[in-house]
C-alpha cells in the first residue's frame, strides 16, 4: 500500500512538476506574445504618426498650391491690365502720329502760303517802286 501510495505520490509530483513546467512555458509564451503585441502597438503608433505627418504635409501642399494659384491669377490679371494699357498707349501713339502728320502738312501749307505771300509782297513792292519811278519821271 505504501508502495502504491509512494508511486501515486511520485506520479502526482511528476504531474505537478509537468504542470508547473507547462505553466512556466505558457507564461514564457504569454510574455513573448505580450512583447510582440507591445512591439506591434509601438509600430502601429509610429505608423499612425507617419500617417498624421503625411496628412499634415498634404494639407500644407494643398495650401501652397492654393496660394500659388492665387498668385498666378493675380499675375494673369496684371498681365491683362498691362496688355490693356499697352493697347491704349498704342492707340494714343497712333493718334499722336496722325496728328503730327496733319500738323506737318499744315506747317508745309503755311510755309508755302508764306513763301507765296513773300513773293506777292516782292512783286507788289517792285510795282510800287516802278509806279514811283514813273511818277517821278513825269
């Protein structure tokens, strides 16, 4: 009976030792699983931060694009305004050239009139002098 009890006790002790060993191995596996879970959580946090940084960078790029678009529209408006001013100046220049040519033509006509008047005055003076000479001879 004692031998059976001793064998049962030895078997129970072996079973307890095996259970303790299994529990220790399960604890190690659990620790490894928790370590992997912690690493996965840390990597997930890093990935989430990267995603947030990428989203912020994208938002900044959208804002920069909007500012550049506004600047481009302002430049296009300024270019249109400058083109309008150039067209107005070109029209004014063309009118001024036309007016200058008309003034030159008027000046030529006046010069011709003055030359004609000078010739008429010379002829009239000659006639006057000739008439005086005739009067003096009589």
